[in-house]
C-alpha cells in the first residue's frame, strides 16, 4: 500500500473478460498523487462488478460504458 496523498478523480477502468475488452469511463476513484495508484471504494467496486457482469453476455469485442450514465 502506498502512503501518498490521495485525491478524488474520475478515471478509466479497463478489464479483459474472455474475448471482450471492457472500458468504463468516468469512474469515481482515489488516486495517489505520488505514484498514481488508483483505489476504489467498496461501493464503486460493487458497481463495477455489476457492470462487467451485464456486459459478460454481450457479443462484442470492445465495450465502452460511461459510469455516470449507468450508475445514477
């Protein structure tokens, strides 16, 4: 764990799921000013998991989701 100072920022979350790349933009995050490491709250992690599971059943190779539009 980094011991830097964190700032709240919106970041982009990316993951690969089977043959699909999932990109979720504008994710509320805490970012270390020293090393750039990104951390999510438990609630944001739960929402990211929900969004990834929704996309799991799609047939696309790349999916881009705007976090703010889907989690409101």
